[in-house]
């Protein structure tokens, strides 16, 4: 009752407010008629202005754009995605009759949740993808293996493999469906950037684009991959190293569908066989750069033989129960019955894509945030593809950044202010750095062919196989829903 | 009693430790902020009339300068202190760092209480759209700016001209805050102009004014009937005292002169009764707790150090009633 006197005020809003709103409308750049063009309405100063400029429309950049446009507290933000990839002009689903692309990602349940929240998962389900409920990791020495099953963690599946282009397409579709979202994809690239300074008393960073245009943005998000231009322009240094290793990737065919993720550790590094839907699997195979060059130019039959050799009959015997596992049984008190039987991976019949080779390395930005700038995805951290975590870390960045920005908006903060962006940095570093350390440790342990180490890692597999809580934690960690694997 | 004499000896000790050149260089130690807990929030009064009878008491002079029944809230020494560090308002690592750190927490309290009171959508990015809000003692605009981004039509006033200039320049650089109306004046000046606001907010100011009761009466007078009044300050408890002493030890490194007038801090009970006299009934109160490990503040029900109160200005018939009731109560302000 006491409030009644105040209610009229809503309709009697001061003229000032409407004037402000008008000014806001005239300065917006992202009107729907403009479609994908960047050269739309100009504000007085003949410059374009937005709240968030996302440089890079890869998986991570698109996910952030879509996430910001989904949340009630951030959907009013004027967001621009800058990327000249022709892919971003596409509409509708990808044609299913094409062979699966060799660049794929293993998405974790945490990533799937993000996709569901932003309305992109339904589009993935309409396109090619492969859930797997089993995972087998073993060692060429025949000393150890471990087989994970989704049942062990009370889930229906352990992960899902999706082609990167399907993930991108689904995110793009979810973005195109957002209503009232003043969103624009600018088909151009970032050339250089001027940060706001105390001198010009401006809140906006100025982006110079390769098409000659400029864009002014309060917050610039570097989602432009491992060679990030934004990171360089912001003067953010990285720490990292290259491994003396390369990965080759390709798509292969079987006689029937594969439902398990397979990984075997060989003297020069691991080979992984991931289901990708229909009768296809994806191969990520780590080896020396020389071997990689060799394999890249091999004729296809020879390559297929080499793959089958690496996955099954080459290097050493299949692992079976040994004195080592009996020893572990007695230490841990676990019975053999909890153990799942070793299985032989499905035969590869042919290669159906190009064979690509990538040098491997690990790179981590020393800062994820400086004033007006944040980094997400590979721009902030690049990991080798061993554990299939690369893009999942990036999607984790997206969830956290979107949440931090929404919290900022809810308390009227300036979204470019450093205290806010540092909060994102703190959250992500605590999530990413341990994961990177684990991956680097993996790399070091598994890339050396040295007997004592071989026994050690075989013991590691056995321990993981036999001690259910540990195994459970490792799976949860790999699935992206747990902070740290060993201490919980 | 024992505590009071301890306080007094503490005060003279701190004065003797101060060197005059600290006046010109208030910040010799660049790391002081991270170690001090709440330096910028603490009121500093250099000389009390009792301890230095030769000095003319500016507090009393200002307080007796009564206009239209609304006494001046100015405490010139306090005002001078803020003028001296005005340039540092927006330095997140400067003397006002604690206010910057506390800000999201206090805005979230204001957001939730005002959304509930004015029936605004808590999920809206601009829930205060069109609400007229007054920020009394706005300083550099640390609170005014978020209020404007949340949609409010904000007026910010402060007794220090320098603060207002800083606030104006800072707000002008962002279109979402450029509409804030900043003026150098006191709450009493605005009362004389007969201005009214949907919400009157004054954070970390009451401990710096000449007379809390007069100040609150001005705040109450500026709110429309049914409007909101929000005040935050420091409690007068042993814990707050300990905190101020800890802070003081660091402050000794950088603040000109003076010590904390702990006895002038207002307790939540007193604030509630003072506001009652100003026709504002307190509805909700929360404490801010500081976690030195994370450097974060959060809302809690521990109001023993920093606290914030939300009240509603009564419509005139209500207030007549309560005022008489309040007046019958014992005189709690010494
Ligand atoms: C061989 C290999 C296998 C991998 N396997 C897996 C796996 O199994 N699972 C997994 O999770 N991850 C895997 N990864 C990692 C994964 O591919 C990356 O983490 C992911 O692509 C990062 O996404 P992003 O959006 O951050 O960057 P990118 O995908 O690199 O996207 C960057 C985008 O920015 C654009 N861009 C760049 N510069 C500019 C500029 N100046 N202006 C405008 N736009 C610009 C580019 O056009 C591009 O679209 C693998 C990586 C490799 C190399
Ligand atoms: C600790 S600061 C708080 C600033 C701001 N309210 C905030 O919380 O971010 C106190 C401010 O109150 C101002 N002030 C002190 N006495 C005042 C008075 N009597 N009237 C108006 N402002 C006053 C000071 O100039 C200073 O800017």
C-alpha cells in the first residue's frame, strides 16, 4: 500500500531518460537489417561502438557470443564477433553426406551443459556426433591397461566426440536464433589495437580492422586462437615450450560402429582412436616430427597397416593379468571381479580424409586479463591434444567469463574494469593450470621409452583400474566436472 | 572506563609519532593499502576540544550554523582529509581500495532491497530504470556510477569540490554514466531546495559528519514518503575498535595527523533509533565481512564491524505517530 504512491513514477519517467534511450538507439551498430555487414549505422563521431568485441569466431568465441546473448543480465550487451572465416556466413545444418572432418573434439558433460544452456546442443544432436560409454587405455609393453565404463561413475556416457565444424555450426545457429540480440558478425580481421588511456579519458579500446574500418569496444575478448593477435597487442607474455613431437590426425573407417574411446601408449607417444559416428573413427597419433612427415606422405594402404600395427598387433603383447596385478590386488585388497576385460580395438579398413600433421606444444598466457582485455580459449592456453581437453578448457573459460560479466552487470560494474576481469582470471587459472600441469606430466611420463618408467606407468594404470574411488575421480576429472583428481 | 583512557593514551601516542612531512607525502609506502584493512573508511579527527582547548572547535562552529532547522553536517577537518586525497578516488590500489573492493557487495544489498521495495525485476540489467536516487557524500562516484548503470537517474552530492570534479570527469568518459548530475553541496542545501528522491543513499559518510541525528533528518527529508533510505557505516564495538587500531598502525605511515574517534561511531541500534526520529523505519540490515585471504567482502548477518541498513521513509501520518513514540523513549544519544 505504501508503494502505491510510487508506482506512477514508472510511467512518468523523466524526459532525460528517454533522451538517453534515443541516444542509445542511434549509437547502436548492430541492427538486424544490416545482417552480416559491418558498415551499418554510424554514430556522430562516425565511429562504430560496441560493449564487447570478440576477436575470433572459432568455437570458443562463438560460444561466448551465444552465452552472453542467452543470459538475462547480459543479453542487452552490444556484442560484435570479428572473424573473416567464410564459415561464419553459413546458415542451416551441414550436409551429412560429407566424410567426417579430421578435426574433432571430445566434449565433456560440462561442455554439453554449456551447449544446452545456450541452445546449441539440439543442433549438435541434429548433426553427426558420437557418444561413447567406454574408454580403454593401455600400454604397448603389455604390462598394464585400464578400462573405464560410464557405469563406474553412474552415467550413461563418458563423453561425446563431435567434429569441430559441427560444434561451430551449432553455436552459430544458436547465435542466429537469439532474439533482440544486437549481434553482428564482422567479416574482417583485427589488424591492430589502441587501448584507452588516462589521457584521452575514454573507456573504449579502438580496433583497427583489416578492411580499413574501426570499431570501438569497452571490452575486447581475445578468442583468436593460439597465435592470438589480441594477446600480442595487449603485450601479454606467454610461458610454454614445444615438445619434440607432432600429432597426425585423420578420419578412418571400420566395418561397424565404434562406441569406445581407445588410447594406446607407444614408444614415441600415444595413439587415440575416437568414435565419430556411423562407421568412422578419428585418429590422433603422437610421434616424432620425422615419423609424422613420413606418415603424412605414405600411401594409404601402408598407412592403414601402420595404424593397425600401432593399435593392435605391433610393438608388444596385449596386457593381461600378471604378477603386477596380483601384487596390486594384495596391496589394495580389491578383487579381480571389479576388473573389466581387456578388449582388442576394431580394425581400421581405410583412411577417408587427408592426413594432417601438427607440431605439439604447451603455451600459457601469463595474464588472462588486463584492463579492457580478456583472453579465452587457445589464446589463453594451448595444450596438446592428448587428453582431448583443449577446447573443453576454452568452454570452461566461456562459462566463467559470462558468469563474471553477468555478476558485474548485476552490481552496475563497468564490464571492462580490471577488478572484474581479474576475478575471471583467478577462477580460470585455478582450473586451467592444474589441468595443464597434469597434461604436461602425462606428456613427460608417456613420451619416454624407458623400462622403469614403463613399469611405473603400468602400475599407474593398474592402480587406476583397481582402486575404484581413484578411478572414479580420474574419470570425473577427464569429464570436466571435478576440480582436481586426486584429493577429494 | 579503562578502555577510554587506553583510547586517549593511544591517541596522544599516535600524534607524537606523526611527522610533519607526512603531510606532504601522505603515501610513502606504496604497499600500505594491501596491509591496512579499511583506512579510507575511518573518520579521523585531529583535535578534540577537551584535549586541546586552545584550538577553536570547527565541528561545533559548523554544527551551530543552522539553516531552516537543518543544521550543517560539515566537519571541516574531515572534509579537508578527503580533499587531500581526491586525486586517488579511481585508483583501484589507492587509499580508496577498500571502497572499491566493498562496492559489489554493497550494491548487491541495495539492488536486492530496492528491487523488492520498488517491485523491480531482479533479473533486469537495469532494474532501477527511472528511479530518482540521491547519493550523499558521493566522493569520486564509486557508488553513483553503478547506480546509473542500473538505470537510476542519479544525483551525487559531496562537500568537497575536488571530489565532484573528479567524479564528473570520470563519469563523462562512459556513456552509461555521463548523465549523473554531480553538485558540490551538502544534504541540508538540498533540503532547502525542497528536493525529493525515490531513494536517498549515503555510504560511509555518517561517521564523518558533525551530528548524525541532524544528518539523518536531512536524509529523511530528502526522501519521498514511501521512499528508501540506505546508510552504511562502521559499528562501535570492540571488534571494530580492534580493526581501527590495526588499521591505525598502518595509517600512521601515511595519514597527516589525528586518530580514530571510535566513540563517534554509530551502533546499529543507535542508527535505527536516529532514523526513527527522522521518520525512517529500518527494515533490513546486513553486515559486511572481509576475508583478508581472498580480499573479498561479503554480506553476512555479522554487523559487528561494517554494516548497511535499509529503511523506508514513512508517509506523513505514520511519521507523526512514530516521532512522538520515539521522542518518549530515553535519550540515547549522549
Ligand atoms: C591436432 C589437434 C587435435 C586436437 N584435438 C582436440 C580434442 O580432441 N579435444 C579438444 O577439446 N581439443 C582438441 N584440440 C584443441 C582445440 O582444437 C582447440 O582448443 C580449439 O580449437 C580452440 O578454440 P578457439 O576458439 O580458442 O581457437 P581457434 O579454434 O583457433 O579459433 C580462432 C579463430 O580466430 C580467428 N582469428 C585468428 N586471428 C584473428 C584476427 N587477427 N582477427 C580476427 N579473427 C582471427 C580464426 O579465424 C579462428 O576462427 C586439438 C588441437 C589440435 C591442434
Ligand atoms: C568515506 S567517503 C565515502 C564516499 C562514497 N559515499 C562511497 O562510499 O564510495 C566519505 C565522503 O563523504 C564526504 N563528506 C564528508 N562529510 C560530508 C558532509 N557533511 N556532507 C556531504 N559529504 C560529506 C567526503 O567528502 C567523502 O567524499
